[in-house]
């Protein structure tokens, strides 16, 4: 297996998400709406809300990644040290997931 630089998969996923948001006004609007509702209801100035906001952000980000065509999976409830699993892009020739 060829060496893959640290965070290469994450950078690729973010670039694809960015392209998806920039090219799909509906996706951008849905993400902005979800974030507005979340932060409007759970102000992070209240320390106890930070955990809630973080957990909800995982769900929102996973949904946004999936809407942008990335087969992301929210695994925070069952995994330690990671919250969102992002697969290697198919054209890289790897079938395993980044952990």
C-alpha cells in the first residue's frame, strides 16, 4: 500500500464538501439553517451546552458530507478517538476506512 500523508483523506473530504456546498444552494441553506437552529437553542456560552452542540455538529456534518457524495459515517457512539469515519476515495484503490 502506498504511503498516504496524514490528513489527506480528511482534506479530500473537506474539498468535496466545499465544492458541494458552493454548487448546491439548497445544501448550503440547509446546513446554515441547521447550525442557526442549533446555536439559537443551545448557546455555547453555557458550558453544559458545549457537549450537546458538539454531538449535534457531528450529526449535521455527517449529513452534509453524505449530501456532498461522501460516504461518511457517524461512529462517535461506538468508537473511541473518532466521531466521523470517512472512507478512502474509490479511485485511490483502497477499500479500508480511515480511522
